[in-house]
C-alpha cells in the first residue's frame, strides 16, 4: 500500500462520509486488496468501505448486488487498436456473458463479472495497454477526445499525442486520486466540437493566436461543465494554451479542484459548483498562481457541433483514404461483433477502431480501392450500418435497471425498441436525437438531446409504474440544455406520445431547421 497523503482538508469536521472513507484508505489501494484478498476469499469477504472504493478499479456492483459487477475500461480519446478490441472481446466471452457496451464517454463496459476474475482481467488489460483503473471514482476518468484524431479533415491539430500524455500523467497519479468527486476531461481539435466540450469538468477546444508575429495553433480552456440533477455548461477561461502546455494547465485545474472543491455534500462537490461560485476570472487568477502566466484567449476555431455523429464513408485528411462511421444501436454489441470489427479494421483500415460519445464506432483509414468491398461486408450491411434508420441511428441510452443500482426504470432495450417503433411509424428527413436515462445522474446525457427522456416512477390506480419526463431542445450548437415539457408519460403511452410530438415538430418546424434548437 502506498504511503498515505496528508491532505489539508483531513481535519475538516464537515466532510461527508465518502470523504472519510477516502481518507482512511486511498481509492487506488483497493486494487491491491482486490488482487491479494477479495479475488481469493470471494464476494462475501468484501468490506463495505472497500466496495465503495471498487470504483477506483473501474468496477461497480451490478444490480441486484448478488455478486456480479460492471467494469468500465478506458479508451483514451476514443481510439483503440484491433488487438485491444480482441482482448476486450475475449474478456467479454470468458467472463462477461458476451456483452460489450460502448459508453457516452467513449469507454467500454462489461457486465456480469465476478470478483475472482479481476486479477486475470487486470493482467490482460495491462498486457494490451488498457486499463479500467480510475474509469469510475472520484478521480480523473476516461479522457474524451476526437475519435478521428490524426485523420480528421476537420481538425486543426492531431490530438492523439496530447491525450496520451494526459493519460500517462493522470492515470494512477496519487496526487489526484482523491478529488472531491468524479472529474471528466476532454481534448479535441475538431472544429465541430466532437468531444462535447461544454459538458466536461475541463475541456480543451481548438483555437489560434498570433504570438510575436507567429500563428500558433492551440486550445481554449473550459471549466466547470457537467450534467446530473443540476447541469451546468462549462465556462471559458480567458486563456490560450499551446499544445505543450496542456498537461501543465490540466494539472493546475485539477489541483484547484482537489484543494478548493467542496467535500461536504456529494451532490454539491463537482467542479461546476466551485466554478459557479468563483466565476471564470477568479478561477483564471488562481490557475495562474499555480501554473504561471498564460496567453489570453485567441481566435476560437470551433465552427459548430456535429453531435458526435460520423455516419457514412468520408474522405480523410490523407488523400485517397476514407473513414467509416458505423451505427451501433444503443451502443450494445456482442463479443463476436467486436472481433469482426477488429478484422474489418485490420483488413480494410489501419488497425484502429474509434469509439464515439454517441455509443457508435468508426473504422479508420480505408484505402479508396477497398471502399466498395467494405460496404458489402455482412456486419456493415446487416448490423452496424453506414446509414442507419433515423431514430435507431440517433438513439442513446444509459444502462438502466438491467444492471444499474441507481436506476428507476429500464432504459437500454426500451430505447432500442422505441427507436425501431418510431422508424416504423414516422418518416423524418433530418436526424432527431433521442436520449433515454434511468435516473437524474444522466449518464445518457439527456440534457443535450433533441428529446431527452428521464425515467421516473409514478403512482397510478394500478400501483407504481415506470414513466418518463420529456425534455426538448437540447444542443451544443449554440449551447442550451433541453427544457422539460409539462408531460409525464407512462411507458405504455410513450411510443404513441412521441409519434404525436414528433409529428407536431415536423409540421411546425422552420425552414432549414434540423433540431429542436429554438424552443
Ligand atoms: Fe444508472 Fe442513472 Fe447512470 Fe442511467 S443515468 S446508468 S440509471 S446512474
């Protein structure tokens, strides 16, 4: 076990219970305990306080807490190799009942794992250059990025080396393993905001600045975004950061969160609350005290928002090469499908696979002469389509009651079937993004959806039933969260209600209007 840190908040009498758990034993120490003790002595031997710390290993208990676990694996920047994909698929086959989920933060999730399998899984992941560590917990989690980095005609800089540096700096770094709450970063130089900058605790977006007569491409910096029950859009700091300064600035922002973030209430601990209280000016002042002077902001290079969607075959930055954006309905696949994706990446592409925050995937770097054959591959024709149906293609869902202990309602399969139903009942010539979540934590990012469905239980004469609050008009184009309609819809009426709602939208939308942007 590593030497315990002397944190300056340690004597604060108002700390919440989880803070005391973290002070007693660092979250990262649980990894060793899992390997040496719990994996051998079994589920019943797990101390309740350590069960809370399992998150630092990237593990949560799966509903109904009967000895099965969910594990999240980091895919930094949303790019993995075909070999890594095969390792993930094999883990799912051996231990995870064949199930692989792509998350809204470009990570991969397994279900059905048992504690005895963790040492082997940790070893397999490490050998493949992957990790589940700190994919959950009060620490720097999966770093979101542009899954097209390096090949993207719409990026101004290849962000892969920056994401790799950040991952190296933060992963298992005990200076940052005890933050007040979860902490989410994104780095993208795509001019269509591929990494959803405004909903991250810390985000770097593309910018340029003339410095001493030289045009420098770098980043603008956003802090304090996040969803859950009290969603906030990140605020921009008046700084310009050169690519080589990103790690330093990220370390500075994370240090401010660690040392000044709130640790009294779990519901008031994210960086967004500190940023809301301080304001971006004071935040910048405090940051500069830590990292030294920074340039003031330059020219923003973000031109809009692509929603995180890349469907179809598109030309890359490299002439003669294409990337393929594929639809994975609600982000769920089986191990054989992931292995098949790995084969396609090797045979047609450069052996890399992109994961998108819309729970979809990309095959990167397909030579022009291979495009026709690629289109005919059975996996592409029948399952992960280049041009999915309107609603299936733009449906996102969190985990829901199937596996999540916090869920109030079932989501994933319901969203998949609902999207199919809408495709059968409405024709729409533009995408309409529907996100479904099972509780206010909003892992499915319902606030940024055109239609956001948030699960709730309601009392009816027949007893408690599952229902959804309906929100419309979310977007990061001109950023705004969606707004709640005065409509709580029980699940039996949800399909018919949405048909009516979308038909109304179809009839009333403005010329050229694509999304519910202007409600
Ligand atoms: Fe679970 Fe709620 Fe997150 Fe859905 S939004 S996965 S129900 S915590």
